[in-house]
């Protein structure tokens, strides 16, 4: 397969990929606001890939056309920002915010139309590089804050978790490097790498966020109390342990705070400052030590899936991660070593 045929194949494959997922996502019922935003991002990427059909016609693929393709491709950087902000701040995406973000991209495009020279392109690439890294750094900070929030407030975070973003970030960086290489100096191999990493990057997103349930972070005012003065200390443990609240898969910090007649921010501070764990980790520890371990020791015939479900975990993968974090070994290894002992 020669260079032109290889490029044609991947242009078509990428276009069909994004078109398919745009259709599947936007026709899904019911769908969340986040899924709607994600579906329109796929529409944009389908259009961006479709325009690259130009590179399959050697007579049309001139240096000038390549430069305009570079300019338009740069607009896709906006989709990364929209995605990450909508992911960590549900409701953030509006046409107004997208319009403001688009202004510098439009100005660079207009400047090149009026003054088509390499200096404008180099400045544009430098701007894109700064914009991309700025987005990554801001996104990383927002993602860490979001992860901390859900671990402080929820015992079941399977549909809220965004720790998978670090995998997506790796593909984003690789994808942008491939785009930079193929934009500044066209090569069929960097071009192919660009399409492959584009598909892999968004496939990671689809895999982990197809059923994503965004959470709006709210921070209620903390009541004025003396430092380290927690009148509910001890009662928290009694309530969770004796009433086996840890077996409730959707137990939230707000619910527990309501039972204790206290503020959830104050209660979260108690877990972090006194217990030195997040609410999420505390509940998972109770699930493992008080339910999962006794079941594993007393009933070796039970499957790990059954034990996880009976212990309050919604997913076996969450059970395995929490088990390894607490005991340093996987449930399978613990059971195997325990039986051998």
C-alpha cells in the first residue's frame, strides 16, 4: 500500500469512526448533558477528518492547501478544553464561552489570509503549543480537585471517577506531537500516527465515560467551631460499623452528616484530619475488613464477584483496587496464600 492509499484509508477510517460515535451518542436516550457535548465533539472531529480527503488528491495538495489545513486543524484544540471543563465542571459549556475561546484562532486564520507567510504559521503553532499545554495543566489541576471531592463525599464513585484521564493525556500528547510533525513537514507515517492516536485517544474517553455521571462540586460554608473539636467523634464509627452502613453501596457523606446532625464539610475534615483517610477510603476499608475478609476466610467457595457485591461494592474492579490499596495484595493472591497457609 503506497503513501497516498495509506493516507486515504486512515482518513476514511477516522471519519467513519467519529461519524459513527457521533450518531450513537447523539441518538442515545436518555442521555446526559455531558453525553450531548461529547456527541457534538465527535461531529466536529468527523468534519475535521473529512476535510483531510484533500490529501488524497496529489494535484490539490499544495503547500498553500497544507497551510490552511494546519490552521483549521488547530481549531480542534478547543474541543479538548470543552471536554475537560464539561467533565470536571458540569454545565460549563456554553456557546458564549466557545465563542470567546475561538477568537484567537479566528484572528490567526484571518491574519494568514491577509498575510500568508511562514512567520504567521510559526506564531500560530507556538500559540497552539502554549494553549494545549495550558489546557493540560489546568485540566490536571481541576481533575485532581474533582477526584478529591468525590472521594471526600461518596462511597461509590464508579460512574464519577476520572482517574483514567492520565491515560487519555498520554494519547493527547502523542497525538499533538504527531499532528505537529505532519503539519510542519508532511510524512505519511506521522500522518498515520496522527489518525491512529486520535482514534485511540477518543476510544479511551468513550470506554471510561460512556456512562459517566458528572457531579457538580459544591462547598457549603463550614460552621465556626474550634479546631479539632469534633463532637460526633466516636459516634461516626459506631453508626457506620454497628449499623453496617458501609454495606450501602451508594452511601454518601451528605447522608452520613445528616444522620449525625452535622455539616458534611466538617465531617469530611474529620476523616481527613483525624482518621487521615478520605470518606471513600474509610468506607471501603470497612467493607473489606468487616465483610469481605471474613467471607473469604469462612467461605472459600464464594466467588470474588459475589463477595464484592455482598460487601457493598458496585464493581469487582473497585473491590480489587481497594483491596490491594489496603492489604498490598490482590484478593486472588490473598485467598491463594491464605489457603496455602
